[in-house]
């Protein structure tokens, strides 16, 4: 739709309105804190198989070997078989600790 601003143009307008001098483009936050021993064990248990499966699945979807319609099936497999929920719980716990430390 040529009557609307593109997302990129809107973003640049926001920067101009806010003032480029008020933005530190090299500054970023990471919401990850160090894992506890138990959290490390969970990550070590699931990370390799989970990440390998997700990367392979994404590649096969991009190349057309898998249909995008099968995405939910693959996600369910990760939850049911590869420990996705346990892995996400650890990541969320680490984020929560960071947010607590920042007073947020």
C-alpha cells in the first residue's frame, strides 16, 4: 500500500523525533544471567538435540522438503520428546533473575 509509510520509514521517523543524540546505538541489554548448577544440567541435557532438530527442521522448511503447514507438528514434537518446555523454563528463570536484579 503506497499510501502508508513503510516500517523502516516509521522507525527512522521515531529516531528523528526522539533525537539521535539520545540513543546509544552500541548499547544493548542481555537478559541472561548465569545458570545455576541444576539449570546447566537441564541445558546440557536438551540443548544439542533440540537445537539440531530445530535447525534441521527450519532448513527443510526453507528448502521445501517440509511443508510450513507441518510447523506445529514439529513444535509439538520438541515439547513432547526433546524437552523444549524444560529448556524454556530455564531460560525464563534466568531472565526473571535478571529482571529482579534490575528492579524490574
